[in-house]
C-alpha cells in the first residue's frame, strides 16, 4: 500500500527545486520551514491513511450513472468531505475567498500525494482548482462573490467544458452556442464530451465552466466565450434555486480512472426549467474565452504532470515491496538459504532503479516548475525570468512525468511477473490510470509543439540558453566535489547537456527560418531529451545537497546510476532531432 | 477492424526470412509457392472475416465460471469448431496423426493472423500445439495413439500445468505430487495456477500436461516428472469414460485477454471418482519432466513472440485508419480545406512509422527464427548451424516482439487521443492484451538471461559472430545498391552492428570469466540492442529485395526511417551493457 514519501518530497522541494532559497530570501512571505513540514506531514498522513485505502474500491466499482444520478464509489463521498474539512481544497486560493494563499510548490507536493493515493479521486479537486483560478482572474466581482467562497472551500466543485465530439484539441471548431438574454445572462445550448466529474453525489451544486460561441461571433478561436453555468441556479441570498437546464447524459467506459465519472453533458435540451437553454454567466469578455481557459490550462498541465509523478511513485513503492518478498531462483552471488528475493536479480534491480530515477527526476522537474510559478509572483525584479522558466518547464514537466508514469507503471507490472497481470494485485491499475495522462490537457505531442514553437523562442532563445548554462554549473559542481560515488556523472551529464544545447540551437534556427515541418518532426524527441537531461541534472543536484540525513550516499549512487545508464539516450534523441526529419518525410508514403 | 496483411506476410516470409531459398532448394520437400500463397490467403480470410469480428465480444464478456463450468464468450464455440474444421489446428503436426506436416514458417504466419484477430482466442490452440509437440516427442506409442489424433484435429485441447502459487519461473520448488499405481499409471495431487484454457466449453475433453514430483524424487529440477492427465478418462475403444479427479476452482480477473480462461486447477481433491487422486500417465521418463517441458517451451516462446507481432500489427492498422479520418488543427504545409487529418502532423506520422517499423522488424525476426527451426529439420548438413540459429533467435524474437507489442499498442492509444482511453474504441484492448506477453513463457528478463548465458556461448561464441558477419553483408549490399532512397541506412546499420559486436564480445568475455552479475546487469539492454540491429538489418533486406510489387520504394523508405531514427539507440544500449553494471551494483542500497 502507498505510503506518502514525505521526507523525500520535502527534500526535493527544498534542496532541488529551490524552496530552501525561497524561504530564506523571504520570497514566500512569512512562511517558515516548520509550517511547510507540518503541512507536508499532514497531507502525507491523509493521503496514506485515508485516500490510498479507497483507491482500489474506486477502481473496482467505478462511478455509475443510475437514474440520471452519478453514484460515486463506496466511501468516496465521506472521503471528499473529510478532505475538504482539512482545508486542502483551498491551499493556494486567495485568502479573501477563504483560501490559504500558500505557494504553488506546496500545492503540487500535496497533489502528488492525493494522486498517488487515488488519481481518480484527486482528479475532481484538480478541476475545481482550475475553475477557481479562471474565475478569480477573469470573473466579475459579483460572480466571484457568489461562487468563489464555496468553490474554494470545496462545498461546490467546478468543471471545465471544452471538448465536443468533433473538436478535441482544436477548439476553434466548437459548436456549443450561447444566446444573449435581456438581463445580461445567456442561454447555453450544446453537447460536451469527456467532462471530468461533470456530475456526482459529493456536493449540492456543480459549477460548470463552458466554452461556447455567440451567434455573431467571429469564426475560429477568436469567437469563443467562456460561461459559468451552475447545475443549480443560485438565489440572491446564496441559497440554491432552480435546477438549470443541463444534465449528464452518459458516462464513458474507460481503460482507467474508473472512480472518476467522465460525462457527456447536455446543455439546453429543455429537460429542466420552463424555458429551453441552460442559464450561463459570461466570464471575462465576449469572444475572449480562450484566453480565460488558457489561464487554467497552464496550471492544469502541471497538475497532470503531478499525476505522472504520483503513479510512478506508487508503482515503484509497490514493485520494490513485491521484489523483496517474492523469491525465485538464485541470483548470481546469492549466498542465502533457498531461493533469492527477486530484487537480488540484476535485471529486477535495474528495473527498480530505473523506476526510481524516473520518479525522482520527474518529481524534481515538476517541483522546479512550481517553484518558478511561485517566484514569478514573488520576485518582481525577475518576474519575466521566472515566468519564462515556468512557461518553458510546463510542457516538459507535463510530458516527461506522464510518460514516466506510463513507463514506470508498465515496468511495475513486469516486476510482478504473472501476478502483475492479475487485477487484484493492483499493479495493473496504475498502468490503466496512468495511460490517460499523456493524452489529456493537451497530448504530449501538443506539449512538444508548444515547447519548440513557443517556449524555446522566449527572449529570442536566451532564456533556454541561460537555463542550459545553469545546468552546466551542476555538472561542474559534481566534478569539483571529488566524491568518488558520482563515478562518471559529471562527464555523462556534460555530454547530455551538449546534446541538449546542440538540439536546442538546431530547433531555434529551424523555427526562426520557418521550417516548421522539420522542427516538429523532432519535437517529441527533443522534449524527452530535455526531460532526461533535467533528470540527470536534478538527481546530481540532490546528490550534492549534503542534507546529512544519512541518505547522501544513496542520492549520489542513484544520480550515478541514472547518469551512467540512462543519459546516453540523449545522443540518439539529438540525432533524431537534427537528422530525422528528412527520412520521416520520405517515409510518409508508407502510411498510404 | 483488423485485416490480415497477407501480401506483407508472404513478402517477409519469402524475401526476408528465407522461405524463397528454402522452397527453391527443396528443403521444404514438394511444398510449392502456390500452396504457400493459398494457405496464407485462406488463413488471412479466416482471421479477418471470422476471428477478428469476435475479438471485442470476447474482451467484453470474458470467459466466466458458472456452477463449475466455464462459459466462453458468445460465438466462440462455433468459431473454434469452424477453425478446427478448416484443419488449422494440425498445420505442422505429423501426418501420421492427421496433421499436415507443413513448415513452422507457415505456422507462425498463421498464428500471427489468429492472434491479431483475437489473442485470447488464439491462445487456446497455442497451448494445444505445445502439448502435441511434447507428447509426440516424448510420449509412449500407446499414449500417442490414444490422444494425439484428437489433439491434432482439435477435437480435444491441451494445456500446460507448470506454475504453483510459490513457484513461477523456478520450477525446482514445485509441490504437486504423483503417486505410482500398480497398473503403471499415477495419481496426481496438487494445485496449479495460471492454467490457460484449463477448462472451457469448446470440447468434450481436455488433456492436461502436469509437472509433478514423485515421492522418492531428488530435490530441485531433477526430480520433476511430466504427466498426461485427461479431464475425462479414455476407454480402450477411444470413447470417454469417467470424469477424472480434477476441476477448475476459479478464474483469474485479468488486465487483458479476458476471453481466455486462466484457471486455478485442483488435482486429486476427491471431488470426482471413487478414490482420491487424478489419474495420470507418465510422459517420457520419471524425473525427466523438465526436459519434456522444454521441448514445448522453445516453440511456445516463439508463439508468444507472434502475439507481440500480431498485436503490434493490429494496433498499427487501427491507428493509421484513425489518423486518416480524424481531423484536428492544421499541420505545417497543410493546403487542404479546414482541419488536416492528424496523420499530416509530423509527430503523429512519426508515431505511426515507429509502430510500423517495430511491427515489421519483429515480424521478420520471428519468421527468421521459424525458418531456422524448419531448416534445422530439413538441412542435415547444417543442422547444428540452424539449430543454434533458432536457439539464438528464440529469446530475441520472444522479447523484442512482445515489448514491441506493448510499445506499439501504447502508441496506438496515444494516436487516438482521448478516444484511445475509451474502451469501445478498441485501442485500449490491444494494450491490455499485449501486456501479458512480456511476462509469460519466461519473462523477458529470463529470456535475456537465456540469451546471454546459454545462447551467446553456442559453439564458443562463433555462432553469434558468424551471424553478425551475415548481417554486415546486408549493410554492404545496401551500400553497393546505390539506391538514393536508403539515405544513411548502410552507415547507420554498420554502426549498430559495431555496437552489437562490441557488446557481444564484452558479454562473451564476462560470461566465460564467470562474471555473471556483471553480464546479467546488461542482459536486457543487450537483448533489445540485438532486436533493434536485426530490425534495421531485416528492413534493409526487405528494401533490397526488388519484389517489383510497386512497394520497393516504400520498403526502402521505411528502412531508412528506422535506420536514421531508431538505430542510434544501440549506442546507448551498448554503453549500458559495457559500463552499466558497476553503477547498478553501487545503487543497490537505494532500494533498501
């Protein structure tokens, strides 16, 4: 069973991602290390003791649609109310609406732990927080006053309604329509699919954020507006009024995250209310909905990255525990009685160390991204620098961590052998759950397009160049440390950073020359190259930290393992970026 | 829906795997190309029209245990009887027992097509064929006369009973016991788990091959005997007699292959018959059961490899079809109306070409292995050479193809985006089904141990060296062809073969020096390196074939794509083999 690795999380936050410096410099206000530790510790306890034990039942039962109502798995409603009772829903929300206004770094660390306990459960609050974000930044004072306090407390949940059957990643073609009413509100008509937690029995009300098009809107993405559409209308005194004209038509039957109801939502079908059309309220300006949506999407992407880290950690813990218990054969050098635990077989140890490296590497990348988000708010003098850093890191964190989630979960099954294929073992659930994360909130291929075409060119390429230079300092410090345990880490990391640098320059030149096909042919390879190089750098940074918690040598050894076993892949990835496009174009005819 | 790629399969058999030469030399007797084509074509038709349409229902319904009986999915019983009616069960079986005595090459090609239609369905016959193999090679004349004709026709099916709860890969510790009876038969007592198609409603009888231990047997693997234990005893006239004392206690709830009942079998519990103990008949000699089991395991490993090829092909076909239909965004250079089909996006094209390369590469490796099996029987002068070749290729075919199955199925989900996560789409089933193949019939880690410690040292390492030299001839021929479309294929392939050669020599030296820990630390990386190099070589060989079927240029382009985009990974893999062991050992403490 998953046990939240609170110490490891705290270490990574403070000594790898930058929280120690931020605390010391006062960038995080009067937040002190004691409070950080207390929050992480309590979040870890809750995740371990309350969320994780309900993960399996959620997977087995799933959420079900019965007579138009969604029944969540046994125990989940109480779990949710205990969770919001702990104040966890409003961790980073503004205090004026009842939030705790804490740094994003703490938020992602806590998100990791909820998701490791049950990704399907934690997904609901992730959506609420995204809706809170969008409403807080773009909503009118009246909307905020009515909705935000209850969404921050968790008394009501929120959703995002983007996708339609014909419009997934390309929102420009969506058809849901909005009609103006005399009182300044709107009526919404249309069908949305893949709406996560669109209907459930946790709360009395659900606040849907819906993208729709006005009758006179320009075509494409410039004609999309964002509306707040509550399940129940809210009276002036804050009490719930009439049922709004929207409902959940059906739930998807999915590979994983069975506890999370994925809804087809119908707006304005006339099922509820005297007049057809779900009543909605404009957020921001008409036809500017996409900008509002992007506000929440950036943080949501990092949140999805946390799901990858979370599954990777949970799967790794489970596999290590199994590999210590299960005995088969005799490993080379095994001197014990009878069969050896399979962890003694070199190939099993390699799988487990690869899993651990990917988990800790992706965690460090994601936390570093959250640190940049926090510093972007806190450090006025360097606001651009930090905003560019978080912009650059977001697609890498999302894609590398979610790919790691899938890869690690798959290795976890392999470590379990035949037992891994049996559902009751629980290893297969991690793969089934993890598999959605590289897809939603923008597929990892879309993240790669974003990385190459929008993030690399920030400050004319100088931001990414500066970042690589910072990473080189880590390699130099490893070299200067003279710690034998690092082995060839410094040289391997330097070589990986050379590959990163070469691939970056090639892509910057290609993008600026308008050679988009060529640049995009290698975008995914580049994204992985960046993630691997960061994994190598951040594991080494952890090894250098001298936390003196008795684990320094282990961190150094893991850093060396990653450097000597995983970083050599960067050369092949660079090669694919720099030389792969022509053969891709030439082979296109093979696909018919 | 899957459509059997009969032309591609025939091409690979003839021009890449060696069938054309074997036909011409007469090594396959009077078998002619016309008959080969007719068999492949009819197998393809059956797989496409009859098996594939029942794949989904098998997944959805699964096989269920109701009142002690296993109910297979709707339509599957009829499907099975149509299939054996076509004579497919006995394709390679000896004609003296009603088989068709055809080459193993045709068998694996047909197996690929059944598995692509439904892996869960095709798995049953795979087990029967393994049992036929073991019985034919090691059974007494009486046993063969009683059981083989009906197992060859498919009137009865067969199973393999190896695993017990505490004994998976390590058979030395199994506890099922056999007691001698006065009439020369035995009584069997014990519990076996993970017994594929151990019980079902297809046939009147099921013939279990069961590993068990005699009371006076030596400890470990030298004390294991193999028994034939029928579900119903067979009277002297061949009619069915009493129910034997064995039954299916329960079915596993698995990640995939839901249609295939995975049984816990109880032997000798006293549920049936007057006296406790399931009656069994010795196959081969007492305490020599493992040797008999290995007879069927080698071919079974290649058969599992075919499952990987099959799923990879089916998943690739599905993803290509979707990517041509689905439109999203505008790809660079897209000049059409509206959104472009996603296949126009470079990243999607790259995923699809990677899927296609892995499918065709693993298919070629598996067919080449089957060719070596056939030549081992046919070519007396070079029997050792061919037997060593099939021995060497078996672990590579099994592991590379089953890893490809998982990777390609996962990419297939990614190509489908959100739809890929919805079960009704069918892409997720491929991943769920594929995930067992790297585990059963010896995990891929065990294949790697076999490859490095038993296969590389064949003929003192000269066999593998000679094989690499043969592969170099392909690179030379590419270079000599002067076909511009090959791009850098020859150079990339040569570099990959350098890596293969270096890693091979390092491992041969390590194994012969008794440095097993070091050798096994990189065994999995080596196995993948070998598979990748073979993929590059066999795709190039296909490109060189000049089949003049209008696809020469496409094969050359795909070969180039694989060479320029995938082969660079061999350098990192070699590195892991040659330098990775020390850091692995040093990091072992990280795992606690």
